[in-house]
């Protein structure tokens, strides 16, 4: 009797392997997962920026970054996805100039002196131009032999006085940029 049961069981197993395969079950595609990518992942001067730190300083959320390098100059531009302006630009260049040369040759006319940033620093706002609003700019001679500038280009129609107020926020952001990390 045992032999018949074993033979019947083996026959059942063999026959089950010959059955039609089951229809595949349709599985819905996975939901895309939004991942915040750090500005630093774009390389260049973007390695010196963080989207969260920028947002804390200028009260605008950026999520797209692009970098460029030309010789000793490293640049990063950040924007919000789908928007051309506003944009924030950081440019860092290696230099051998000193404070005196910086003050005489780099600081623009009508710029205001900034204290507590690098060896020497300035801030200024320029007028709107074709296709864009005013630009706020903070430039400084870092203590590590680098010349750095952070600027904010406002959308067309922005008030110059509102952009002028941003120079204080840009100064706070500039103080968090460690140019030595380049």
C-alpha cells in the first residue's frame, strides 16, 4: 500500500509540472519618488552651496543647480525648477590681489562696504535691464586667496528697493560660504 501511495504522489507531482502556467498578474508601475538632490551634486562652486541654507537666507526655495569652470573660476547658478528668475549665482576665482588692489580695482563705484566678510567686502544693487529685474550683489576677497561674488537676479518688474533689502540676506549667505572647500 505504501508503494502505491508513493507512486500516486510522484505521479501527482509530475502532472502538476505539466499544467498551464498561471496568467501573469498585472502590477501597477511604481510611484516615482521625489528625491531632493543637493546643490553640491552639480560640482564646481555648487559644492559650496546648500539649498536649505540658501532658503533660510533669502526665503526662496531653489531646487536646480548648474556649475561651470573656466580656468581658475568656478561658478554655480541655482534656480527653481521651471522658472528662469529669480536666480542666485556664486562665482569664485583664485587670485593673488591684496586688500588695497581689491578696494581700488574690484569694488564697484557706489558700492557699500561690508564688515565681517573675508579680508574686505562690498554690496550693491544694480538697475533692472532688458528681460530681468534689479540685481543684488555681494563680493569679497576671501582670506584664502580667492575672490568671490554672490548675486541675486530678480524677475522683471521687481522693485529695486525690495532687491536692495536682499543684499543683507546675501551677506549672511556669503558668510556661510567656505571658499577653501573648492
